[in-house]
């Protein structure tokens, strides 16, 4: 957020402005009164006995006119000096007001900045996290309490929603399996007409896609429970098995999947089934969208604390405006292209949630017509 739009700036600006205007008003009033005093005649400001004596001297001695003019000139010079000093004091007062206002505003807004930082780190996956209260029982503490209550309600809503999706997916799998079995059995009958066979094959394909969608939804709704089943695994071995499992898809398009890893053994804490699924989704996408007879590279680099995996393809690329959206559930850049390649639209969303479950991060680097690189960062097993 830009500083000139912040509450800190606004409080400082208005505090300084009010102080400056009030100082100008005071200066104007003081000068107005003093100017009136200067414009009075000498006789008007002298005490009674002295005034009578002065008037007598005035008529007796013409030099007194000169004395009166000199005294008036002295008072006018004094007024100018007072004006200069007043302006200097007002300017200094304004600077002090701005500095003091800024420090005061910053101090007052410090709890709000802390709350803002805490809120920015709360997501759907960690709604149980609470913002600590300061114990002052002021408006800010009341705001924190209301926010924590809101996250409690949201967490309960998400839990109910997750249970519903899991239960619905589980209940639908059984009738789906029955339908698929019946159709497969019917297709084994060589006496059925060709057009009927085509209808059954189309229905079987649709049911198969629906079954995959149900499995993906069931996985998404129950990911958190898999965190307890983490174990130390050989990361390079996992990638080699993954590439082997995708040979049927890659060989069909004559695409070489090249693995580049460090020679030494790399171990990480993970659920091997989930992590295989996350990376497999990305590599499979790279194969599907790459041109025939091209290369998909999986590059593994090790840092002091992390393991970085780059999955590089030579596909059509993805425009920058879609880089965040492609990890959203059911998002498709091009519906017609997605229908040709198949899939439920949940693959990358599942990959992202699995990677984050492993305390990692997945990012994309891509330009239109220049290929795509998915960067997966995972923490190393330092034990």
C-alpha cells in the first residue's frame, strides 16, 4: 500500500494541518490586536497624569512632536519583529506537530499492522490459527475477538462442507462402479449391434471420467489426514518410478522425459503416494501439451534447506494472467483443448494442495508460445 493512502499519513496530515491553521489564527489575532495598539495615538495609551504633562509639553515645545513620532516608529518596528518571531514559532510548531503526529499515529497503528500481518497469513487451511489479544480490552481487542469468532464459524462451515463432499463422493462411487461393470459386461457380448456398442463405449468413457472426478474430490476433501503418514523417502527413486508409470503416454507422442538429479541420494519427509500424485499431474500435463518428438525435462537441484524441482516442457505456454488461476479448482484456460486432453480440471489444484501439505510451494514460469516451467520447492529432510 502506498504511504500517501495509509491511515498513518492521513492522521499525520490532518494533525499537522489543524495545528498549522490554529497557529495561523492565533498569529492573526495577536497581530490584529497589536496593530490596533500601534495605530492608537500616544496620548491614548499614556496614563492620565503623564498624558496631561505630555500635552502641556507638546504645546510648549515643538520637539515633543518628534518624540511622539519616534516612539510610534519604535512600536511599529516591534510589531514587525513580533510578526517575524511569530512566523518562525508557527513554522517550528508545524514541524514539531508533523513529527509528533507521525510518531503518535505510528504508535497507535502498530497493533493494527500486527493484526493485518496475522490476517494475511490465515487461509482456509489454517483457520484454527488465532490472533493473540493484547489484554487491553479496548476497541482493537474487541475487533480481534470478533475476527477470531468469525474464523471459528468459517472453519466449522468448511468442515461441514468437506464432510459433505467426502460422503457424497463415497456414496456415489458404489453405484458408479456397478454401472461401469454392467457396461463392460455388456460390451463383452459379441452379438450386440455396432451402434449400441458405440453408445455403450461412450457411456463407459463418461462414467470413467466421472469416477476420476469423484476420486479427485474425495482426495481433496481428506488431504489433511494424510499428514500423519509422512515417512523418509528417496526422492530420486520416486521420480524414476513416476517416469516409468507415464511411459505409455510419453511413448505414444514419442516424447522423451529426461531426469537430471544430483548423484548423491536425496531424502525428504513425505507421503510417497500423495507426492507421486502431485508431481505426476504436472509431468503428465507437460507431456499432453508438448509437441510430438519433443523433450520434457525434470531438473532437481538441492540447496541448504530446500529441494527445487523444475519441470520444463516445450508446449504452447501459458499467459501470465493465468499463472495463478491454473491452480484453482475446475479452472480451464481453453475448454475445447481440455476436453481433447481429458481430465477433471482438478489436477493442478490437487498438486498445489499436496505440495503445500508438505510445507512446499509450486510456481509457474511461462510465456505464450515459449514453453512452461513448473517450479516445485520442498523442504529437505534434515534429520
